[in-house]
């Protein structure tokens, strides 16, 4: 059977003050009332049965995730006691999944991005599933056809073509310099590393055991006992001892066979308020409002974001980002929104705990 | 006996979104937790006994006024069913006052200004009271020694000196052009018309009867029956028929004898967020924060105002005014705050009723 695992563990300080420790980016309902998590789940409709959709998230977010995904069985929501990076999140999901379905095919999705159009997304996933059928020992990673020389992503260099739109991965590349990114783009051989995968659950478990044996053993023990220990101090203690490591660094870069399936989609990482704004069409004055009540008078190129019915009025100002949450408001320059992360992480002390 | 009447009826759209129809400027607690009304009342301490302090306000604000001035007798709070300008507000107070104290001296104060220092304010009031003792038929108006060629105030031209710091008023002047205001300032003979007065209650009643006989008659009838009709549709109906007219235009400019007592105080009209900000000392970067929780990072010359515990963060922005209220937030340029009045008055429709 096909299973989908949605990775929804991140916190996202760059979307402060809407995103908080207890209200992470992927749960914010910024897209006509839907959250990124809900958009991912919609994207999977027709590809995976609801009872085969799983979510790995922080234990603290379980109730919010359950509320946002009412058709996903509560038993499929895996709450990590703490973040231990993607190798462990995926490993735990794989061990839980194999106990339910020994013959499972497992696809992994992130909840940080807007991906469009749906048809091409679905076609790429279909191609990935077919690649796994044909090469059941391989791990398949999805590569996004780059649309710009982005220096904020890792890249995949494709090698030998094994099927239409499917290659062996020649090399994993860290975030490049602008010059290198331009060369990647020009060559046509490089893809953005999407963090989305598909594989036979047996294949990923075998590689985990080979490459990260200690983590694999601990995760298997946890999974065996999960119904009993989930949410207890014992689970937290076991997690605390797991070595933190990403799936790319811990597994993909060293796996015996990795294939790349291309995904020719528009892929927007919602890593800042500017990127959230870029998901909307601006009005004639270049303003973007994602708010039930906002009024911009005589202003250009502003972004106003608010979840609530709070009225936000901008009068005669340009190039600002104004974000209102129930207990905090941010006003900053539009081209400086990247500084929010720094502000929140370095300066959270003066804010006081309740604003984290 | 000496009585003080505080005029506290205005609404103040220029301090939106904190000031509202039901939360007028004079009741906003912007001064270390005190409102303008409370500052006026403090200013009168030692000059008037609490039982001789009266407030004329909108009937809609009576409860808030009572809560803010707990030592003023509730019977001294006069609630107008609707605004009918200062001649009628003062006239109603005079008629109510004379029924309690036939021999009263009545001083009138506004609740729109910050006046400092207290010692000079008290000295001027004392001089006014003495002028009334010596000239019991005269109406005394307080003139503020101008500190700039302000074009937003009316002016008083002083005439014959009758006592130290006390002159006959030669002429009332409307708001001048800048050129005229500069000439006024240079001459040393002109004062800002403060809207503060002192007189024998008999003297003002006589002038009201002579100059505005219809209003005087209606107000006398209302006062006779006030305990019974206050707050009823009958009072509203009577008010609705009163001719709207200001005390300056209706009485002072035509009165038989008007004296000017100079008040050499710093006198700040809180007519905009800029003037509210000017009551505070800015920090090294020129920022003014009147908010329990505000943080300005790498920004200059900003003004942040909030009554509530809402956290307002400004990051890398300059010359902005940001005002947060429970249900609305305003962001505008500091030198354009005067536009707020226009925005609220012309555009209140799109805001929706609850934001007025």
C-alpha cells in the first residue's frame, strides 16, 4: 500500500509574531483560511487514502494537527517529544508504518512550501511511485526544476537517465554561492533538493540500519512500544539520546542507490513574510493584504497580514510589512523581513516568554 | 464659594484608533495611567474643594467620568444628551450651579490640554479669582502667553492694564495667517485664547440672558427640572432645540466687560498623535513610546502608542506613528498624523460602525 508521511515539526521564527512556539508556521491559516499543513493534505487527495496519511509533528502540536486534519486517523499522528532532525522523524515513521504494513511504499512530504500546479505535482509523485516499483531497493528524491539561481537551497546533480524524468543522483550539493548557482541553472543538470522522497519502507529501514545503526535500533524499540510510551517521560528520555542528524546527511548522501525524479513545479518556501506575500496577487498599488480587515490609504508596496478581525489601517506609508497577531504587532521594512528571525531568536528575552 | 466646571464633552477623531465615539480623547489614560480629565482634576487640587468641582460631558461618558473622578460628587457630573457647543454647556452648568450656590464664583476649564508648570497655572487662576472679586460684573478669560506664531488658535488682543497681569480685552481675533501670527507674537500684546474663564455666576447668567435670551430661557427651564429630566428623551428633545453656539462667539465677543488674565504656562493642545508624543521626552534615537510593551530596534523618530499589554515591535523603520488599540491599529508617517482626522471622518463608512 502507498502511505504518505507529512513532516510538520518546524517552528518558523521568521513568521513572528504569527508563528510562535505553540503556533508554528505550518499551522497558520494564511491561505484563505487554510494552513500549509491543510494545503499539503489537499495536495495528496487522490494520491493517498486518508487512512494511509501520517503526520510527524511535535507532541505539543498534536491537538492542533488533529483539528486541522479531521479525516486523518488520530493513530497516524506521531508526536515527537522534541525535534531530533529529519533522519529520526522519518525513521520513527518508517518503523511505525512497517508494523502496520510490511509491504508499504512510503512517500515523505514537507509542510513548508506552496507547490503548484497540482497536476504536475501529482505527475511527479506518480513517476516516483513507478520508479520505486521498478527499482525497489532505491531511495527516490524529488528535485525541483530551478527557476532562479537560488542560494538558499541545497542542489541535486543528476547523473545517468534511468527512465523519462528519472535519473540517478550523481551528487548532493550544499547551498551554493550565487556564481555557482548560476552555473547550476545554466547547465540544466541541477535541481533544488525538495526534501520530498518516496521509497519502499523496507529499503529505507535497511539503509537506516546500515548507516545509522544506533538511531535505527533506538527508533525500532520506540516504535515497538509506541502506543504505550508516546507522550510519556520515557519517550522523551529516549528521544533525548538520539543523535540529531538530517536524512540527507545521515542517509541520502551515503545510500547505495538514490534516484532523482524531477518535479517541474512552482515551489515556494514560506520562509519569510515576503515569501508569504508573494503567494498573493498584489493590488494596483502593489499592496498585498492577507487580513480580514485592512485598509491601505495612499500607500504602495505594503504587506498587511492578520489572522484576526482586528482592523489595520496604513495611511501614507510605503514598503512596509505589518503583521498583527492577537498579542503582538510587527512593523518592518519589506526588504528587511529576513531580520525578523534574528530579532526573535536573539532578542526573545526582552519580549518575555509569552511572545516566543 | 469657588466652583470649577470642567468641560469634557469632545470626541477627538484625531486620536483614532484610541479615541472613539465611546472612548473620547479626554478619557484615554495616556499619561502614566492618567487621562487628560484626571490631569485637569489634579491641577485643581488646592484651588477648589472636590465637592465644588463639576464636569460637563456627554451623557454617554458619565459612567467613565465618575469612575475616573471618584472624589467628585456624582450630582456634579452633568451629562448632555448631545453636544450643543460651549455656550450651552457653560450655560447649563451656570444655571445648575446658581441653584446650589447663589453667590458662586465659577471657573471654567477645558480637558484638551496639558498645562505646565502647576505653580504658574495656580498663580494665574488666583489672579483671575482676584480680578473677579474686584470687578464682579466682568467676565475673565485666560490668555496663554504665546510661544510660537501658532495659526491653529484664536488670539486675544489685550487693551488697558487694570491690575498686574490683568488687562481689558481689546479684541477677539480668529485663527490668523502665519504672517499675522508672527506680528502678534512680535508685538507682545496678543495671547492664545485658552477657553478657560472665571466669573461670578450672576455675571455670566446676566450676559447669557442679554445676548442669548432663547438659549438662556431653555437652559434655565432644563436646570430647574434637571434631577427629573436628566437622561430622559425630554432632555434630549430640549437640547435638540437649543441653538448651537460657542461661548466666544455668543457671549465673550459681545459682553460688556471682558478682562484678560495672562497665564505664562506651557500649553499643549493634544490635537494629534504628534502633540501627544511631544509631551514625552524622546530617547536617544528620537523615539517616543507610550506603551507598556514596545520595542524599537534600529529605528529613529518613531512614536508608538498603546494602552494595552499588546507587544508592538518596530524593526528598522523611521518617522512612523504606530497606534495600537484593542480592535484597530494605525500606521502612518509622523509628519502626516493630521490626516487621521480626515481619514476617520471621511472614511468611517468602510471601517464599519464598531471602529468609530
